[in-house]
C-alpha cells in the first residue's frame, strides 16, 4: 500500500494513520444503530454527512487490546474509501498530515495480527499503526428473525461514493467568526486547540494577541480575522516559515472535503479561492494570505526559535462541534433561525401597508434609514383565522434572505442557544431547514428562503414547536 501522505489520529490514546488519499472527510461523532450479529469491531450504522455508513471501531479487534478511557468512544468519525464504498472509522482526535518523505514505512508487528494493520510508520521516535481500509472487515449478520448464518448482511461497505467525489478535492476547516462560517485551507494546518490561558506580550504588533500553552510548549496566537478581545474560542495553528503560529477563531464546525468543481477563483485583492459551502460563498483563507504580510514583524515573537518542521502531531480537534440558533415564540410555539442568518433584533416601527399584499406580508418599514419588507410570522404560521390582526406589535428580527434583509415579526425573542450538531436533524422541507432537540422538545428551524416563498399562500404545513424554557 503506497500513499503520497498520511492522516494521523489517535484511537483510545494510541497513534494510528491512514493514507490521506483514502480519506473522504472528518465528521463529528453521531449515534450509531447497532446491528444484530455484527462482529465486535462493527459499532453499527449511522448517518454521516447525509449518507448511511457502517461505523467501525478498531478497539473491537481483541488482538490490539485497546479500550476507550471511561468507556467513552472517540469524538470523531473519519470517512474512508474501502473497496467499492465508504465506511466511518471512529477516532479520538486528529493529529494532522504527514508527507511520505517525512516517514519510514515498516512491516507490521506481531501484536498487530488479526487487525487491519498494514504496517508501521516511523516518524522520529514515534511509531504509528498504518491502517488499510480494504482490510476492515464488516463481517456477516442477519436481519431480525433470521439465523446468524443467513447472508442478510453482505459485509460490503455501504453506498458507493458519488462519482463527483472521485475528482480532485480540497479539505477545509470550517470555523466561526461572529457567528459566520469561514473556510481555512488545511494544507498547512497543524492543530486546533481551545484557548484557556492567553498571556499578552509587551511591545508586540497589534495582530499578536499573546502566547498560549499547548502540549507542554507555547504557541504565538494572532488575530488576522478580527475576533477581537472576546474571551475563549480556539486557535488554529498553521505551519509557517517562522514556525507554528496560531490564528484566533471563535468556534470550530468541523472538517469538510469539497470537490474542486465547487471552488472558484476569488476576485482581485481577495483570497485566491472561493468555495460554495451549504449555499454560502466563503473565501478560502490560507496562512500565506492571513499572515504573509505580518510574518517579518511577528517572527521574533514566535516561541522557541520557530521550527518550520515542527508538526505538533499530538494535536486534536474539539470533540464536540456546535451550531448557534436564535429561538423565538410565535403563538406560544417555539421556532428557531440559524444565528448566522440574523442581523439584528429591533423594536418594530410604523409600517407602510401595500394593497393586494399577501396575508403574511405586512408592508414596508424604516430601520435606520433602510426601507425593508416586513414578514409577519404570526400571520404566516397562524393557527387562528387567516388574516387576523395580531394584538401586540411583536418584535422584529432582521434576517438575511437571498442577499437582502427582511424584517420578520415574532411575538417575543427567547435567546441565542448553542446546540451540539448531533442534536440538529436536517430536513428537506420548503419551510423547515432542520429540527433541533432542545430540553426534550423538537424545535423547527425555519428556512429563510422558504418564508418568502410561502408568504403568498400563508401555508400552515410547518410542524409545531414545543415551548422550551
């Protein structure tokens, strides 16, 4: 098995690697449905990136003698090409990418027998087990009511990969700045770690926020993306000619692999590439673009002299990723909007009503000198007589829809909620983009584009939102 590079990660505290060209994406952990009569290494089936995939846990191979600490599984799933399909491998944390030139490939050790280990990678004084996806056996099984020797489960990896994914692609780390997604090029990304102790540096350039400890060493942390002085967040550490340098971000959504056909050239003076991420065009920001003009100024502040070859290979991504939603109330029912789509919340002002407007379209209003259309959710989602005038003026949520801004009227605002993405179930409904599980209730997440389309018919097809405290 030959490869141009290797993705490194840990499983139950032990280092592993797979050929990087076999990796489709790295996703956050999700619940798996167990299969009857499946072998110990097969955890079950799970929906990963919209696809149903078998989840394989290497700790299930008895010969390796591995176990997750505290009985908890890894927080990440690595989607691999295996044979004619895909499978998801459970991992604890990502260590980064090693080029083939920086490692030596040796044969497997005797203790690796009985497991899908093709050999060992030697990197400095470290030895990593090299996994071969084609050797990862899913085993046989049976559907309920069938004997164990029935061939109901073929053991083949589920769902052949989309042919578009076979084309050249780029791996991106999706992060958040002020609630908005940003895409970071992962070609020089070493690690991501939470900022808990950031020590300022005297006489440093304005872009430098300080030094943070990680893995028994210090990393210079900069702020080229404009996070500001807000506490917390993460540092994405990039390999530079001066050594590892951290870039501040507020949140981390995860790693995606995007076909190059979804990437286009940026405009003059902007980042070199733009990517379509869930219908939003994002600049792909590289270390050279963010730090290139500042490296000479900050080079002297990089700790330990700056080793460009230091790969910090014991790194990891955060184990849980989150999304933020604004929840609000309409007729005693709770709904949500993705927070990145919300611009402001304001008190409603006088509005100009237009003749022959839709029942939910409430005219035009002036917000800070801007004339905005008004969409009244209390009419659109009403359970009472259609067209009944709301008793209270409500509250106006300024929402970005199709590149413009619309004032959406609700009864009251609850608050901004941070929801683990494993509690967000996507839907493909005209009005509903997803459903979030919150306080034992299912809260519909409204699709902004669907609101304007539905306003002309005053549809009532949206599921009820159960009130949450």
